[in-house]
C-alpha cells in the first residue's frame, strides 16, 4: 500500500491507531505491532499517561518506531485545546520524537455525544496554525465546516464516520463524499482521514472504498474480544479497501448483467 503525506510527515500505513482503553499497556503494544501502523495517537493530559499502577504509557511505546500524534482529547474549548497541544509539543520535544510539530485537534461540544464544537474547533485551528503546528482536525461530516477548517490552515480534515466509540461505521456516506469533493478540489493529494465511529474491519474497508486517505481508530481494536486479532483485521481491511478504491468498482445496476458473452453461444439443431 502506497505511503501518503500529512503535513511534514510521510506515513507508510494508512491506518492510525489510538493508545487508549486497552486492558493493559502490554496488550496495547502487541495490538499496535499487529496493526502495522507507524503513527499512533496519545492523549496528552498528563494523568492519562499514567495507569493505576503508576506505569507510564510511553514506556510501552517504541518512540523510535512510531511517530506519535498527540491529541487534545477531553478539551471543550479552544483555550483548553491550545494549552494541551503546547503541553504535548513539550513532552514529545523532550523525547526527541518527530511528532512534536503536529497535533490531532479535538474540541468537543458535550460529553454525551462527543461531537465537535464547530466554532471552538475553527478558533483553535487558527490559533494552533499561527503557533506553528501542523493541525489534523477532528470534525463532523458537515462539508461546509470541513472546508472552513481547511481554509483555516488544517493540514488534514478528519470527519467522523459516526460518534466516537459508537462502532456504527460510516453513517452518512453522501456527506463524506461531498467532504472529499470540497477538500480535494484543485488539491487531489489533500489528506482526508475518517476519524472515529468504526467498529469492525468491514467499516474500515467501506470507508477506504469511498476514497478517503486513511482511517484513525481506537475503540474498535481496544474493546474487541481479541484486540490483537482485530488489529490484524483492521490492517488487512485498510489495505483491501484502498486497493478496491483504486481498482474502481463496477457501477450498480437495477437488473442483472450476464457474466458470459452472448456471442459465440453454441446452438443445437433439432434432429429429424
């Protein structure tokens, strides 16, 4: 599967995997390995980096192998998101990880839906871009908001397939298609990534077949009955979906079309 570029980074895998919600950090490390990803997301808030036993998540991550994409999960205002993003830059700079120059921006509207606040998200994007960040921004599937975020300087707009952790897959394929049309107009390599909502490998394949450049997920692997096996399935689905999109599907038709040609059909003559 071909690599793709997001801001200053070139990723060899089109699957980006989160590091939260796993039963243990060891299980997380094994699942990340199986997924084949080379970019992982980490929630920056300091308390989220330490588990109940005092172990640091980053002790279980090979920071020389993975580019870390810090995210502002749990932020509900532009001010909070900007502060957390700067904290992430400080942490990753100390680690010498190349992910220090970018951020996955989440600026949520409420705790029940975890949907993004469009006003605060645009405001935070503008501030972070001005502060020198490459911003990958989580948003709804609203094409108008998506275009506004790109115009604000986001290096990638990442519409949700469905609410975070819901496992419903891509609910509104038409909106995603319009997002792709708007965001890639006169800019075909602009990276559009589905962020959130997938629950199974089939969801990832379906998302990739729409023409998005990648899928970012977490819960679908972390909360699977067998996270490591699901990670492998997600890898295969991402690759298959991308290949299917590039190969070009046949058009859908109302009626059947015979797979065998009419020409050259053997006919039988009745015997006298």
